[in-house]
């Protein structure tokens, strides 16, 4: 398969198999093969489809950008990526959505830090990454890959809510009542208050943002973030 057609097909395979294995196929596979068997199949499929996507992306021919990219767009994407980095680092600590082998879970009495912004900070950080990369590199292959990440993240967040409501019927609905799927919605509705960020969120997010944007030059051949202007 040649051209940019291979990229969206590989992206659809990567996203589609993730959803199929994570939701409708998970329970029957676990019944037959156990949790370890399921994780083995899931990992193999994920690695295979991701590898296909990487190969297809690298082989895709360059296409013309769909819109002009200027410094204003770059500056906006740079700021959004800083927010995404803070969300990502905040999601690594005390995240109620983190799988618990015991099948139980707890959530804070109040949402603070990144969880006041959204109860899915990690998945929203990936979605914002995808949006920013589409904005500043609007070529066909990149839009297909970044679009797949956005769909995987945001649809995955909604499906995670549904699954958690079933697995944790006492804890998760209460957590949902204090937080929001959409960023800043709970704050706007008065159900959460912005603030109480930890150093791992702010300082960690800043370090990740600086390192990741700096790495674009040696890895991709062009400067990103504040490194475009310094």
C-alpha cells in the first residue's frame, strides 16, 4: 500500500483494535486465556499496529500544508503544550483512574490541581498534543496520526467513565460529580476550584515542556516551542 492512504488505514487499525480489545473483546478473552493471556494479546496487537503506523508515516510522501503556519499559531500551540505538559505530570500522582489490582478505588474528597481542570488529565494532555501538532504541521500524514491520538484519547476517556461507573459504582459517580470530562467545566459550574497545584505538576510540567520542545530540533530537524525564538 503506497502513498498517504496507508497512514489513515494504519491509524484506524491502531485505534480500532485498542477499543475492541479494551471493551467488547476484553471479557471473553480474559475468560478463555486469563488476565495474563489478555495482556499478552493486547500488547502484541498494540505493538504490531503501532509499528505499522510508524512505518506508514515514515514512508508517506510529503504533502502541501493545508493552511499557512505563522508565529501566532506557533505561540498559541506552545502555550497549549505547556498546559498539556502540566496535565500529564499531574496525572501521574494520586490519579483515581489508575487501574487497581484489588478492584477497589478511592478518590479525593475535593478535586484540586489538574483534577479540578478535568478528571482525565492524561488523556486530555494527549488530545491537546494532537491538536497542537495538527495546527503547526497540517500535512495529510500528520493529521491522520495526530487525529488518531485525539480520537483514542477523548473517546477512550468517555469509555473509561462508563467502565469505571460499572466497576466502582460507589466511588466513580461521586468523583464524576466533583469533576468534569471537559476541561474547566467543573470550575465554571462551581463544582471545583482552580488551584492547589503541586510542584510535580507545575515544575514537572515545565521541565517536560522545555525538554520535549527542545528535542524537536535534533529529532525532527526543526525547532518547536520557545526554542523557535531563543
